[in-house]
C-alpha cells in the first residue's frame, strides 16, 4: 500500500501572512547577569565541561 502524499500548504498572500506573524507579539527573555555560563574546574581527569549545569538547563527550557 503506497504512502499518502503529504499535504502541501501554499501561501498566496505573503503580505497578509507576514502582518499576522507581527501581530502575534514578541517574547523577551531576561537573564540574570550573575548567572555562571562557563563550567568550573572539577579537578577530574578527562575533557573539562564547557558549560555549567545552569546554562544547559536554560537551553533545554527554551527548547521546550
């Protein structure tokens, strides 16, 4: 049984579409200036971590 072809949505009125996107609003993200982005030294062997746990958590939260 062949797969059904995916639905294609075509936008014909781009100016209206862009205006609708602008009307949705914006999202502002504020970061605490005291947030530590670089990971500290652990004293363990191997490659050191680049980013702190807080920085990774912020990125994962924004992704969701």
